[in-house]
């Protein structure tokens, strides 16, 4: 059995939607956030995973506290 490679996710922390190039914003995000998006250096898939893990942990704690 071969593993199915995961598709890269978008640039926004916690984004689970697929994009062609890792760390790039989806057109829906560009439209929604407009000038609030700022260009930055490209992130590796590992950096995106680390960043998203921190965001998921914050959401998890907020849900446990009843904030979300």
C-alpha cells in the first residue's frame, strides 16, 4: 500500500484548503483579506505544519475553556 501524498495547504494559519504551491494564499483569501495580506518569504511545508500546530493548539484550548 502506498501513502497518498498530502496536498499543500494555504498560507493562512489553520487553513486546510488545498493550493498548488505551499504557503500561497488562495484567491478566496486574497479577495476576502485584500490589502491585509502582506508578502513574506516562502515557508517550507515543515514551517507551515509547525505554525498550524500552534494555531490548532490555541483553538483547542479555547474550545476546552468554552470560548469557542
